[in-house]
C-alpha cells in the first residue's frame, strides 16, 4: 500500500519538524497536539489557579 496524500500533520513543537514536514507535504494542514497545548498552558498558570483552569477546560464546549 502506497501513501497517496497527506492531509494533516500533528506536532508537539519539536524545533524543525513542522518545517521539514511542510517542505515534503506543502499542501497538508498542520496543527499542534491538543494535549501539549493544554500542558503548556497549565505550566503558565499559577499553581493555586490550576484546578479552576482545568475545570474550565473540561467544561468548555469543543
């Protein structure tokens, strides 16, 4: 089975990987991994506020 088309690449922010992917698959969409986005966001929230932010994320519409 041969790969015909790549529609989406999902990345975790590793430097250079997204650029390399786009050079090979220029028409594909790119997005960052949701789990990594959430972790990166929570790392910037004060420890005392994290539970409230997590609850808001869980209850927010997609």
